[in-house]
C-alpha cells in the first residue's frame, strides 16, 4: 500500500508541483501573448487587403470611365466625318455629343479626386452626413 515518505521526498514533490504550476502559468501567458499578436497581424492584413481592394476597384472604375470617354470621342469623330462627307457639316449636330463628353470629363475628375471608400456602408454614412439626416 502506501509507504511512509521521508521529509526530503515530500519537499521534492512539492517543488516539482510548484515548478509544473509555474511552467503552466508561463505557457498560458505565452499562448495568450501569441494569440494577441496573431490577432493584431490578422487585423493588419485584413485592413491592408480592404484598402488594396478599394484602390483596385477605384482604378477599375476610372479605367471604365476612360474607356467610355474614348468611345464617345470616337463617336464624335465618326459623326463629324460623316457630316463632312455628306457636305452638311454643322457644329450644332456635334454640340450635344461634346456637352455629354464635357459632363463625362467632370465626372471622371470628381471620381479621381474622391477619397477611397472602403465599404458601401462608408458611402451610405457619407451621404447621410452630406444630407444632414
């Protein structure tokens, strides 16, 4: 059954248990610190990805608008050439297309000056602030 233990054996067991408790506490503290570090790095990464995707979306939108502008310029050129060939060249026929092109240019400038919006939610908040609701 149970054998009587000497004082040294009992003290050795107490020291071993204390050492195990210290190791456990240090391991727990280390794991908590590692978890906090990993969480911080994950948040940083997600923020970077969010900013990168917003910048990419803005670049795509600017490219799309530039393409539309280019198409409008081609349309104006084709219309001007067709009018010239028919002998009925008049600036009044081209004026609506030029005004539309001017509007596109203003929209493109406004888009390029607009700061990055990271979420659609940010857009809604900005609209609400602008309207004063």
